[in-house]
C-alpha cells in the first residue's frame, strides 16, 4: 500500500468531516473504520441529533453553532433530500427562568446577538404546543433557528461524498495499536496484524480513543445514555408546528427529544445526563427496566399522550466524555505525527459542518480562534461544563 498523507482512525462525525475537508485541501486521506458504516455503535449513528444554539453563557459554542447552521443549509442544497430539519427548538422550565439558569442565560445571550427567541408563558406553551401537560412547564422560549439532523443518514451522505473526491476508505479494518518509535508514530497495527505505514495520523475514534492512546484515560472516558423511540397513537400531535425539538428543564432532568421523525414515524426521547461508565466494546449497552421506568415517569408529568406509547427501539448512546466536556482537537505534545480529534461529550454532532475545517486548521497549523478551547490541557481539577447537561 502506498503511504497516504493522512490516516484517520474512525469514520464517525469527527473523522468523516475531517477527511472531507483535508482531501479538499489537497491532502491524500485514508479513512479507517471497523464498519459496517455508519458504525452501529458510534455516537454519530441514530435517526436524529439536536442542532441547538443554546449553550448558556458560552458565547463561543453559540457562535460556532450559528455558523454550523449555515453549513447545514448548504449541505441540504447539495444532498438529494434535506437531512437537516429546521423545526425550531423549545427550551422549557418547570420554574420561572432566572439568572444563572441554562435557559435564562441562553435566552439572554441570543438576544444580545440579535437573535429572536420567543418567550413563552405557561398559557403560551399549552396553546402552541398541545402535547405538553398543561401547567407543568411555566416558562421558557421557542427559537426558530435550530432543529435536528438525520444523523445516520448524514454520515452515510458524507462518506459517499468523501469517496467521490478521492478519500480512500478502509471499512472493515480495526486498529488495535499505534506503533510509536522514538516519540514518532510510524505505523498502525490492525487486528489482522497488518502494519500500515504512515506519515501522520488523526485519532478520531470516539469512545475507543482512550483505549488506543491510554494516556488519555486520565482525561476522557466513555459514558452510556438511554435513547428511546416511541410510536405515538396521535402522530399529528407530535408533528411540527405542534411539536418541535425540545428540552424539558434539562439541567434538572436530562430529558430532551424530537418531533415525529419524517421517515421512521417515531418520537425519539433521550437523556443527556450522568450516564453509565462503559467499555466501548466489551460492556453490553443495555437500556434497563429502571431507565424505562424513569422515562415513563417523565412522560406522565410531561407528555400524557405518550404514557402508554409502545417503545419500538432502544439504544445506549456512548459518549466520549472529556472531564470538562469540551472537545479534544490538537496535535500530541510529544508524539510526532499524531493528532487527536475526539471528546464529543454528547454534544458534538451539531457542529458537523464546521468540524472538518476546525480539525484541518489544527492539522495544517492554521490560525483558528476556536481551537484554543480544545487544545491538549491539564484536567486534574476539571468538572463538566457543558451547559445543557444534567450533572446529577
């Protein structure tokens, strides 16, 4: 095999967007993944991921998403069918919004930037979004700029595009070891004991990242979170504009979800919380009876029409959490030829249209004001900072 300019380990959303951008910049890219693709165990894979501007007081993330949304619209124009759906987003609370709260700070920051979230009273919520239990949520807002992406199909479309422009795809190849000699990455060793020589590599393996580079176990770890697909008896009640992407007092509950999926015809509801610590390969990713009971209790107080809805599919989505919940996009400080793009921490997919350029700027040593947040760093005293997440 000829030596490619850049080998990328992992064809999830970090890897495939990086491959596209780097190939377009003139690099020769090889993208390596165990497959099948999109990988059924990758965090990127499912029917939908939220695209939201809301990040509390974190202005950088909000500005990044705002730019990414332009990219989602551009991608829709390129694809045979739109895979990003701008339904709008509701961020609702059980108590009045107050300074310091995720929803309040997100609302204020958007207004400061000329965006136009629409404040909602309890009566507004009841009349505009009739699936919600009247009076259970008393404050919040709707914002039209946001929605969801059909995530698994997005990865499929990006992989096809990458191959069309010359990215070499090694699906069915699993990397088990990085061959490092004298502080330089010289080759990748596959599970078939094949040695792949290289110039440089990008490790973008999601929750498998700290297992391929064990020193990262000190700063990132996999966590599994329950996802449910429900079949509503009254689909119209859960179809936009009656129902849109939502968070339900999320920093106190973890619950968020989606309107009726355009092709799967299900309601997806998931929990963005503490999760379970899991090994990405050897541990079963089971949604437990306790998880389901937790969901049913939430539905009883929030969406009465879904209380008895059949659950037609579950999965435990495996995040790759950094300890501070910010991404990890940087060159290795001591191993030449190795860089990392990982640590999505359960909120990376929405940035897909700008992830590739961000990672490529890092690899090409191009200035990018957003990269400082994601550089190699000491997380000895770190705690989770992703503003929407329920931290227990």
